C-alpha cells in the first residue's frame, strides 16, 4: 500500500555538499588529537596499557594484561594497537597505537554515509512527486540525505571524545556502522552487504559486546524475513552465519561479561541522553513522528533496530555512555530523514543557536590561550594553574596557525549560512557539525598542553620518580586502577605487581591510596598527588620496605 510521504523536496534541494569542503571538515574532525598527546585516563590510558603489554612482550597476544590483571572482553581491539606499535617502531608508541583507530573513525563516517545513501534510495523513502515534475531525483536525494547523516554524526557531542580514543568501544562502533550498511545495502549491493554483515557481528562480539551482537543479529533476521526485497530475504542465511561466528568468538575470548545494573537511575540517564545525543536525538524523534505511518518501512526499521539495542544496553548498564555510543550511527541516519520535513523556523533556530554557542566557545578558548601566552588577562591563567598545579604554558607555532585557519573557516561558514542559502537539505546541520569540529580543533591545538598535563598520568609518574632511586625496577600497587597501573608500567618503566597484597609483594617500593594504614614492615617515603587532585584524601602514598 502506498502511503503519503512527509518529504517534499524540490530538485534544487537535493544539492550535495561540495566534496572538498566535506573532506576538509572530516579532516578537521578526525586529525586533531591524533598528534602530540599522551593517552588520557581512564579508558584511553587503560586500553593503551593492554596494547603496550602485548607489543613489549609483557603479556601474550591471546590474553592482554596490565600488571598481571587480564583484560575483559575480546582482545581484538588491543591487537590493532599492538600491531601498529610493532609495525611502526620508529614512531612514538601512543601515536602509533592511535593511527589504526583514526582509520576506524574514518570507517565509521564512511559506513554511516553509505548506509543512509542506500536507505534513502528505497521506494518508501522517496519525496512527493510533483504534478509537473521538478522533484528531487532518487540518487541526488539519497546523496543529500547521506551528507546530512554524516554531518549529524560529526555534530553529535557524544562522539567527540569517545570517538578519538583508542578503546574497544570505537571498534564496536565501526562494527555497528558496518552492520547498518550491510542491512541498508542488501537490496542494491548484494555481495558487499553480505560481506559486511558476515564480518560485523563477529568483530562486535570479539570487541567486548557479544550480547549486543546477538540481539542485533536476531532483529536483523526478523527484519529481512518480513522484507519485500528478495535480496534482503536472501541475506538471512548470511546473518545466521554471522550470528554463529559471533557466538564462537565470544566463547573463544571468554567475552560474556554481564554488567547489568538492577535499578538504573532515571535522572542521570535522561541527562546523559539530553547532551550525549545532541542534536541527532531530537531530530530522530521528529523523524519517528513525521514518518510514523512508514514505521515498518526499511528506511525507518533498519536504523531503529540498531538504535533500540544500544539504548537497552545503556539502560541495563546504569546509563553507560560507552553503550550509548553505539546508538549514534542510527540516530544520525534517523536525523537525516527529518531534514526534508523541517520548517524554516526550526532550521533558523538551529542556525542561530549554533552560531552563538560555538562562537562563544571559540572566544573562550582563544581567551585562555592569550592568557597563557601573554599573561593578560591574568584570571584565566591563574585558574588554570590552580586547577593543574605546576603547569607552565608552552608555545607552538603550528598549533597557532591551525587554530587561526580553523577560526577563519568558521567565520566563512557562518557568513555562507547566514546569506540565505536555504535550498540544500543538509543546510541545518552544517553549522552544528562545523562548530563541533572548530571547538575540537581549537582545544586540541591551543589548549592541548594544559589538557595533556591535567588528564595524563605522566606528571604523576614524574613526581614518583623524584622520590625513588634510579635503579628502582619494581613497584607493588595492589588495588590501584588499571589506568594508574598502566602509567606506572609505561611512563615509569617499572615491573608492576597489581595483584595480591603488600605482605606478599616482592618489590622494595609500593604505592597505596592516601588514607590507607601503613602495613607492617613498610615506611612512608612521600605523599604524591596528581596535579589535578583535590581534597585531603586525594593522592597516593609512596612506601619503601624497611
């Protein structure tokens, strides 16, 4: 049955985003943070610790470990970083480990673009046909919506930091995006779609999310069983094979880790959903409302099932932002289908909010940078030194030039958008995506030294070394976080014992939390804090065996 479509798009509205501008925007989003920084605590530093343990031979490939504590979930994400470290020994290890994950992020962007492109080509997703012609053509319309989905994904605040880490969740995100592409492209790209679904679920299971993989696979089989496309029905066999491989991968890597919270708190969960999914979340809700009569059509059901499973996982895990991360590709695709139905007033409101918010943020970052370099105004530098004790600013000419270029590009984008360019479907997401890219680039260039000092564990290890002899080769640190243990191994170069108790430790030195009683046979050498530690019980106590 043909249902009326809410999308009304003229031919001039299906303009594609200029490819050079799109490539530059993606580069401004992906590359900052790749260079010149150390792994940040907590998840980023922990994941790097597992990678370094494999690359340096301190743990086997099959079981990565930090200070003797094995990793949970599958080892596949850590293999990527370890292989890069071993293959590129002439590069700094953290930078080498980040290189494959930059490619993973690019793969996520590409997979989301093509998934939306193929969904927009389905018959039910097409806009209204005009009586005398002039409506958008199928391929042009699909390309414009795919550009909008890509902009919506880059504008998502939840992807900004988590998407630039070297953690298993980023590989899970690629697997979910590839799975979306496989379902979306089934009617049009038979071989590519089958390969995509066959690989996606095992990778997802081997990266620490086997339950999500199994649920997505089961829903995909049900969806294709009800599909009117013969090619989609034929994909069911490949989905069942992918499900089987996912179960085997989870069993082989002992990846069935249940982290379910029996009583999730509603308030923090709603707060997380509000900022983490902005701006794709509200647009996705608008899509579900405007396309409600097409709820069983492929361009709605495919992203909806890939949205439902991560949302359930987030709720079950007490509002985990890393579980919610897997919902962003689906939210971006659903947000793209809202673009043909938006009013001019709503688009104008999004534009002006983006202009004021991101311009104010850029001014704030520049103010702090000027204060760090010149001492005027004095308050921002004083605040920074108070929050990160011992920090001293440094100057980098390349970072300054990149920040100036990014700011000039933002001003040009604002001028273009406010010059009444109202035809392209993706116009409402150009400023949000550009503003996020601007803010990320400014932070990763102008404020990177301060962030590196405050969020890394290098300063902590440097303070510990000041109280230890040069030949100290062992450190007992039972009960410490994996990020701290990773910093002790990587920055300190010590053999670290993270298990057991101090009574059975073979090391001459130990690290315990402030406030813990000194065990018999040990004496206190020093109280050491991170530059950002606050409170009487913050920091660590360095012990030496008597």
